[in-house]
C-alpha cells in the first residue's frame, strides 16, 4: 500500500535523523579538540551536508535495495543493526526474556500495522497527537510567514541592488534577512540609521547570510518543522544550524576587514540592547536575524551565545581550504549514509533469527505446559 510505504519512509527519515544528530555532535566534539574548532564556516557546511544526507534517505535506501536485489552487492553488505543486536542477545550480552526481546524487535512493524489499522488505543492516540501537533505547527508557520510578508510590504525601500532589497521599518528592533521566490530582503529598523556604521555592519552581516544560502536553509527547515515537530533531533539540529550560521557569518564578514572587531562587537551589543524593547515584535521563523535576546539559556540568541559570538570574533582564525572542507563533508555524509543502511530492518531470516525464533517458541511451549499443569 502507498500509505504504508510513505509511513515506512517517514519512520526511516526520523530514525536516520536521530543517528545523524548523534554523528554530528560526536564530530563536533572531536573538532572542538582540534585546530578546526574555530573553523565555523567549514562546520556549518558539514552540518548542511548532514541534513542533506538525511533528506536523501529515501533515495539512498531505494538505490541500496535496487543494488542488493540485482546481486551487485556482496553478502557482507547485508549486515544491519538488528542482526547485530540479535547476535549480542544470543551471546548472552542482553538480559531479557526471549518473548520480551522479540517484542522489542517487532515493535516498529507492529506499531506501523496498528497505526495503519487504528486497532489499538495507543495507535489512535499517536495519530491524534500527530494530527493536532502538525496542524498547530503548520498554522503557526503560515501565520509567521504571512506576518513577515506583510511587514516587508509595509517597509520602505532604502536601496535595491540586483536581487536584493534593503528596506527600513519602525516595526522591528533588530535587522533580519529573508527571501521570497525570486528576491532577497534585508530589513533594518529605523533606529539603526542613527548610527551609520551600524547600518553598514548589519547590511554586510545579512548579505553574508545571502551568500552562504542560509536563507534558503532557514525557510526549508521552518517548513519542515510541522512534519518533525515531535522529533527532538530535528530541534537540536536546527538549533545547531542557527548557532553556526551566526558564528560563520561573523567570521566571514570580519575576514574581509571592512570593520574592526571593536566596531562589529559594539554594533552587535547595541542591536541586542535595542531588541530588549522589541521582544514581542521580533520575527524568528523564516528569517535570519542579526541578533536576538530571549529568556532562554539555550537559544541561538541567548546571552550565553552572545558571549560566545564576541569571544569567537576576538579569536579569529582562517578557515581550512576547500579540499579539507570537502573531505570533512564527505566523511560525515558517508557516516550518515552507512547508518541509514545498517539501521534498516532485516530483509530475511538469518541463522541467528531462526535460533531466536526457536528459543521463543520453546519458551511459549514451556509457559503453556506450566499453565496447563
């Protein structure tokens, strides 16, 4: 059935997203101990590569299954995580009753079947929460998109260059950038014009986001938020994108040396101070703000992250060359692809699975005989 296939693909993408988050945070931890700890643009590109690989999960699985069925792959490529877990159980490394262990192995297939048939209260609750959560997040996403669109239409066009509009409005306290189908927009608060240098810093910062294609990624991730609203790995990865795109943008702007570090930091602090008076009007979704302070201690615009931005600007380092960045990107993409393949359910009956099935049947027979006595 088409619906069952789509549900299976959706579960695959969510599982891969969790593995991708683990791989990313492990990679980031290793890079933090290397000379590349301040190579923020390279790390941002690696993060985008990880997310792109997750998005290609259906294509990767389809290609792998096609090669496997055609016989072009050797028998060693049939290894998957579930077979490994079964072998560990048979070796006595997992302490569970055989029937309980088999239920864990069959959890995904049984849950998928229950959701398809809506035969259990748990399945009905999952579907209900999913529909309500998706509806709420979608309505919020559309509301924010319309809000930004109306704000841009009311803003005064200060300058137009190529496919970029620089606009000014009194409705915001923090500069931000966003994009439509064909044009990019840099929107400035009127208060920032009092400091001409601040306006230049803010515009340079937001134009760097345009060059890094951060606006497209932000819109894509915000559009996907309703689909993955329940998956914490999605929220964690999106927060990582928000952090590293700001660090990379600060670094790239200052590397061209149009401003001193002091001028840049002073502008950032003044904008953050101004944002405190516009907390309710600050637009976050579908846009990339220059700076934003909130009450969260984990958000990309929190006080702790502001401190990190300032310190990173004081410790400017050169990013690695394109070859090094490409190798890093390919490494994380290969890691995520590998986990995508080995995390798939087993497609047949291995010797270990036959042995497990025999053990489960013997346990059930013993339980039946015991109840009969």
